[in-house]
C-alpha cells in the first residue's frame, strides 16, 4: 500500500497498522473498519463484497490479526454469511504470537431479537482452534437463542429492551479483551458512535459510484454529539 500522509512511502499494511493500542480503564480499544463507495454506500445488493477487492481484503485480514474480538451486528452476519475468522499466518501470525494473543480473534455478535441461524458458518468453529462466538442479546432475544445455540455460542443476556454497547464493551473488558475490531453494519456503527466508543476508524473508499438510497457507515438518527476524528 502507498502512504500519502504525512509523507509518501510504500509499505505493507501490517507495518502501517501495527501500533501500540492500549485498552481503557473500563473497556477495550475499539477499531471500526468499513468500506464505502465514493457516494457513501456500504453495500451493493445487500453485501459489501461488490465494493471490495484484494487490497481491501488484505487490510481487513491485517486488522483482524490485531484484534482479540471481532464485533459485528446480526444483520451483517446474516447478509454476509459470516464464517470463522482465519488464523493469521506468516508475519501477522508471528506478531500475534509475540503479543500472546489467542490463535484467532473471537467473534461477538449483537442481536437484540435473537434472530440468528445456527447453520451460519461462523458457528461451526472447532473449539480446539478457538472459543465459540459470543452473542449479546436481550431477554426477549434469549428465548430464540438458547434452544439452538447452547453448545454453539456463549450467550450474554442483558435485562433491557436493547443491547447497550457500553455494557457490551465493559463485558469484553472483564474478559481481558484489549482490542476489538468492529465490522458493522451501519446500525451497529451508529450505536457505537452515539456512545462515543470508537477510538479508531479505518475507512476504505471504493472507486465505485452506486447511486440509489444506500445508507452511510453509521445509519440512524443524527448523532447528539457528532464524533470528530483526526487523519493519522
């Protein structure tokens, strides 16, 4: 990849993104990674695949290699048919081992309604190669989950009508999670930004104009306290 700011140089994604990330006193460091078209759409025909390419996939794999947990909304899990995260290899794997992280990042899904299909590939993980996914849900959602997911996931139930993202990150902090990678979708991103929880935003701009009425990377009402980021 080519860095253009603050100075021009060519480097590998792992060298650009490999920096010390320190968790907060009450929650992990949160990286948000998204891809969008030039006109701001986050998907084509329901998935992000049509926006990405080899370079974007390399960045995604690199960011995943730094994460202890990948956090994603249930709508994105269903639309993208999420699989088990790959085990970082070569240099990414070596650095991950040096940081004494697990062999692969753990998946955590937010589903207030509990509308998840146990046949989605991400729930087929071999427990010898990593922990089963976490599912954060409500009491109402739990009724739809325990029967089908008891051995396929660890279910965390909140006594509220919606899953509170601050409490999700507090729970992950209690599990000694230091770095979380958020992968959307836009509704989950809105909740995270509204709660001022995003420390780092990695946004790939795809050289495509889609038109239509697609949502931006944070879909919802106007933020009560708009987040301001600085180019790094």
